[in-house]
C-alpha cells in the first residue's frame, strides 16, 4: 500500500499504525492553530508580493484559513492523527477547501521554520500575558504596602525574631523580586522577538522572498540571521521556562510566609474563606491550600525547565525530531503560572491583616537588642563588641525575670551594667527602633514611603514599556 502522507512521495509502504501514535504531535500542538494560521497568512501575503502567488490564490488561501480558524474555534474541525501535526492538519484541510492554491502555500518554507515560527509566536505571547499578570500583582502589593508603612512586625533571620520592621517594607521586598521577574521577561521578549520564517529546512530557500516583510507583518523586530540556527534554536523556550521558574521560586517564598502568617502560632493574617479549604474529618480546620499549592508549583516549573534542557543537550544541527518534545513543557508551565498569578493576586486582595498580633509578636525575642548596642556605641563611645557584650547581659537578665528586653524599666536596665545610662531605655521602643533605620533601603516609615514612590515610578514606566511589546500584526 502506497504511503498517503503529504511527505510520502519517496515511500512505497504506508506508515505503521503505531508510528502515527508515536510520531504525531497533533494531540498537543493543535494549541498552535492560531499561530499557524497567522504565519500562513503572512507567508502567503509575502509570496503574492514577490510574484510567487497571484492575488486570487492569496485571497483564496486567506479565505480558506479563516474558514479553518472558525471550524477549530467552533469545535467542528476534524483533527486526524494521520496528519501528524497542526501544520499538516491545516494544510490538508486548506487543500480540500480551495484546491490547487492550497498546495502552493508551502512554497519557500518547511515545517522546520513553520514550527519554529508558531512556537516562538506562542511563547512570546505567553511571555506578554505573564508579564501583564505580574504588573497586576505588583500593583496589588504596592497598594497593600502603602496601607501598612507604620504596621510593625518582627523581621526575621533564620526564622528567628531579629529586628522590628513594618509590613509595608516586607511587601516591598517581595515587590522587588517580582520587578526583577518582569524585567527578565521583558529582556527575554526583546532578545527573542525575531522571525525564523523563510529559513526553510535549514539552509534558506532558492526562491526570491522577503523575510523582512513577514517579520514586520508578524510584529517581530527583524528576521533571524542564520537559517540553520533559526530552525534548531529553542533558546526562546528555555528563556521563558527559566523566567517562569524564577517567578515560581519567588511565589513559593511568599506563599511560605502566607502559610506561616495564617497559622495560629503567628496569626498575622487571615485568608478569605473563598481561598481556603476545610478538612473532611476535622470540622474546625481552615487550611491554606492555595498558598501551599502555590509553593508546590515551583517544582513543576523547575522540572519543565530541566526537561527541555535535557532534550536539547547534545543535539547536532539543524532540526531534529527530539525538539517535538519542547512544547508540552512550555504549555504546562505557562498554563500553571497563569492561574498561579491570578489566584495569588486575588488571595492578597482578600486577606485580612492583624496589626495588633504583629505588634505583640514584636514583644518577643528582644528585637531591640541591636538598638541598645548601637545606642551604647554612639552615646557611651565604646567599641561595638563591648556594647554587644553588655547588651547580651541585658538580654540574659530580661530572660531571667521572664520579660522581653523592651519591657525592662529604665532602673532594671541600668542595674545590668554601670555604663548604661537611663536614656538608653528610649532605644528599646519598637517604633523608635523601626524608624531609626532610615538609611537608603531601610525599614523606617520614611524610607519605606521612598521605596514605594520609587516602585510606583517604575510601575508607571513599566506599563508604558509593556504596552509597546504588545504584538501588532499587519498583512
């Protein structure tokens, strides 16, 4: 039996049934139907401009592609596993709809540059969507930070009480992480916004084509430089997966804080019932399943990144079938990150902040110890190491009488060491401690407000820059 594949002219036997299942990517790459149609429209428009197609042929192709798009979106398109991939599925249907003109569409291109184009278009659009969601989350966190520049909470190192900070300052720390994530996405978008279309199989094409036209028509900065690199390159996908892995890591850190802060041991926040779950056996439970899942999703991001790195390791030039394994990792990470950012934004908007519980927590762990040491250095003119030792004695005394350092009276403090003056007691005020850290980037209310102002200026500029990255297509 003769091979009936579109590429089957050289073959005498038909493909084994198991090969269709093993070889086909259609079950998952059909997600790229819109990108494939857009690429085909741009390509056929270019072929008509270059005299390779006539106007009637181009218009028939565009009309047929519009029909196929409508069929897919309505769910009436017949996806056949024997077509292998979305490119062949659309081309087969196009030829059935419009006849000979459909067979001419593949002139001056290969499935190699076609899939490179479709996948790149999808990845860059996904990049843009994730960056948009990051800007929404940053906006939400900034609004929360502005409300809590005087809300004192314990700052921690090693998960131990360290120094008093304000909650707005803590939110700014996470905002800075997400700012870097946005900037990584923007840099990746700019670095990879080049069109591989027209590279053909690996060496270009003998037809006189205009790659600059198709690149511009599809919203790219320019065509890629080297045809062989163009069809084998998947750096754009790796960049995106790495960027998502970094976002996932930052989300996991924030999610861990939310899990801790919502526990009875902390009780700094309460999560909305709408974003919590209960126990099937313990009726009193209110579980922070959303932040726990957010925390866990980071492993999925890392796995998909390493999965594609492994696929690409050691691949020779140019296109190899191994790279068919590139798409599912990107699809999975994108879809999961999209819902992660949406639900995290909603979660933050609806959670309650318990200011008094945060302040009470600051009265444990001797958070003002460093302030006492700094006071002794600046007012008593003694070396920091000596001040550190004296403060340590004061902490020891406080613990022996069952008090926090901040609860000691001026008289009790002076008994610890004769060098301690009465006014040193003022250094143990939580508010004074927090507001004394007024250095650039510090936790004082004044410094936090300056950080918020800087981040708001960045956000306004980022929104303008991001808008410019929105893909504009003309053909």
